C-alpha cells in the first residue's frame, strides 16, 4: 500500500514532494541554491547543471524514472516493487536470526543512531544489521534493511568514515537504485536467482565462497550515474549531520592501499566490485568535499567515540581478518589503524598474531617482539601473555615462559585453558 | 513406456551406487574407524564416510554428529566435515594442546562457523595416550547453535582427534553420555 500522497511506484513521474525535500536537503548541505531548472535531485550544489555541464555532470531524470522514496512509504500491493519488498522482508528475517549477526545492543543502537543522524526523516524506515563477515561491504535493500559487514567496521578509522559509507547506501535507498537493480535481476534472470542474490547479503565465512561473494557484489552493482548520485547524497548527508566530508575519499584511499598490498590480486574486498573507486570518482569526492569545507562545513571525525564502541569487538574482528590469511593486506590494515590512533595494546597484539600465523623466516622473533610491546601497553589483552609464553617455551626459555603463563592466568582467572596450563607447568617443574 | 522404465532401472542403480550412503554401526560391538581407532558404542549409530572423513550420527548429521579425524600429519589441515576445506590452517607436530584448540577454532571459522567459544581445556587420556579434551560452542550462518566436545592426542608426529557436535537445544546433551563412553573406550591401533 502506498503512503498518503504516493501512488503506485511505476506510475510516478517527475517531481514528487520528496524530490523537493531532497532539493531542500541540498540547499541545506551546501549552504547555497540549486538551479530551479535542474530536474535531478542533485544533493550538492553544482553537481548537476542544466545541459549536463559542470564539474560532475549528471543526467536529468528520464520520463517514468522513479522518484525518491517518501518517509514511511511502502509500495502499492499490485506492483512488482511490493513483491521485491516482500522477498527482502523475508530475507531481513534471516538477518535477524543469522548466526553471524553481531547482537551487541550498544553497537546496534550506535549504528542506528548514526543512520538517524544522517537522515532523521527516514530514521524509522531504515534498520541496520551488523554481520560478522570479514570483507569490506555494506548493502542497502529497497525495504530499508541496511547490512553492514564487520570487515567494514574493522577498517573505518572514525565515525565520519562510517557515515560516508552509510550515507552513500542511504543515497541508493532514497533514490531507489536497489529497486531498479533488483528489477533488472528479476527481469534478466529469474526470481530464484534474485532470492539467492538477496540472501547473499548475509555474507560468507572466512573461506570466502566465491560464488556467494560474486552474488553479493552483483546485487549491489549500480550504474556509474547511480554511484555518483549516491556519492553526492552521502557527502551531503555527512555534511548536514556535521561530519567531515573529506573522510569519504580518505577511506577509499586507505582501502585501495590495502587491496594493492594483497597477495592474491583476484581477492575481492567486495565493495570494490560494486563501487569501483576510479581516479575520477576520488577526484570528484575530493572536489565536492572541498567545496563543502570551503562553505564552512568542516565537520567532525568522532574518532574516540567510534573506537570506544568498537573496542569490545575489535579482537574478534581482527581474528576473522587473520583467518583469511591475507597477511600482506592485513599488515597494511594494521599500519593504517596505527595511524588512526588505535589502542597500541591491541594493535601490537594483532601484529604479533599476524607474524605468528604467517610463520615465515624471522616471523617468530617479530611476533615475540610485538607481544612484548603489546604487554607494555596497559590496555593489552591477556592473550598477549599466553602467546608470549608459547613462543618463549618454543625457544626453550622455560622460566620466562612460566612467568608469562602465570601473568596470563592472573589477568584471566577464568581462562578456558587454565587447567591445561597448570598441568603443563606442573609437568615442567624440575 | 513400461519397457522404457525397465530399461532405466540399471541406469538408476548405477547412478545410486555413486550416491552417499550410511551404514549401520551395531551397538555393543567393537568398531574400527579409519584403521586407527577402535571404539565400543552402546547404541546403534549410522556411519557415513566422505573423502576420508568418517562421522557417525543417530538422528541426522545436521542435528548431531561424531566426527573421527585420525592420523593428521604435520602440515595437513583438519577436515572436520563442516564446510569448505581449502586453505585450512595446518597442524604442526610441535603444537601444544593450547595451540591445537586454537587450530580447531580456526578450522571451524574457515568452515563458516561463527561465535566460536572454547572452554574447559584439560588433560585427559585418549586411548593409552596422554591427550586432552575441551568444549566448544558455535553457530552456523543460518543461526543453528551447536555445542561440541573435542578429544584428541598427538602420537609421534600425528594428531588423532574426535569432534562431537550437537544442537545446543537438544541433541548435544541427549547423546553426550554415549559419546563420552565411546571416547573412553577408545583404543589406538
């Protein structure tokens, strides 16, 4: 059923009141005005200019193209859009029950809060699900189910970077890009293929089932024009919410560096498949962000808040990343997180784990040094002592190993391996 | 038509011979598994073997299963029968039980298991060997929560392991006494 004022989705033409709302949003974000001749919901001043000229020309809305979604709107029952929503509603139920869903209520409330800060008008329409999948991705379904994979949470440095991705996905949602994409899938393949694609957003394990990865990427593969439009919305929403818009391009540059360092060049970071970060795109993001900053919208990073929320999950997410065994890439990731001021106790422990698992020439010594550095930081995980003890034991340094084991058990009295460690220490007593 | 169906029967039989199948494991009799383990079940089980991985079940493998992983050489991964087996982390004969527990965790993580929790690692006899046991809990991606018991030992350069996993809701507890008795009856051949 359509919301008041909204007719059947396929019959909508030209400007609805949401189009004007988007335009108002543009004016608010850019602090300027948009040409009244522009028929496109350009979210940042200067993005769209009559005749397709300008720094980032965008096409006008073609006759019959979908208008923006209205707050609270659901599609009329007799439309194909309603069918797609129904499938996505069912898929959303699977997200709720998924074994890899991160159920931490604080993290869930935080992600929802960021969405509501970005777009208070649609706060009640968008529901966020964080899933433990160690790839860099977020997907937005036409019904408002926004899925964030944990690989993205591990990689972003601050709330502004997170907001850049969420804002971009919200841009796709507001402009109903996903609906268009899903229509294409339904029309060109079949409904079963579509259902499979929809379910793929729930993610893959660390083994990286390539077919599922490809499916998840395929569902969110938008046209270049749609990507540009979503980028514009993302930046505008970020700026309006008071986030630093320059963080959008900064995030892409971090992830490009990481991908370039990967051993397996065919390895997918997911969002690259559907959102190829071309030079043109990065330049446009820089230019638009620069324009917003020049207009007095420098914004904030909210780095400490983000890192505090993520802290209880950080080690688990890093372990997921290490299970992928893409050590070159993880090394770049850790270096990037060090620059972002991630807690050194956890970060050096992560570096130790990387070297221990890679286990090439010199890695054992590097691992031991990293664990020792981690332990020097007051925020180190207790597991750093355990890992240090195992390496010292391997080197025949029994007394130091014993001491490290005792430190581990002192810091984690309910350790899952307590009884075995005590047994090992008893056996080794001279 | 009838003649066509009759002609199809040998073809179907040939095809069925390639299907996976279960064989009966009789209760109260000594059973040899993988030419390495000999155990004594008290209940009747169904056995399935797939690419060298042997597991037993009573109510169905999705609900509970007892997987036997005999004689894993140094440098090999553990195929626990839970999912993809490529790029599995490898066993090393220098590993302590602590590291073997981490190895099982990493293997399950690569098999699309989530929320893995480990507990109660302690020394325990495994046949005549000095071995270990620990407990686990994890969920599949679809959300089914399992509990597990792992027992094993290193013999020479080889790891012998048994993993029992059952649904947290019912099956794990239901068959745990039987599984414990089977592990206690273990002989290494």
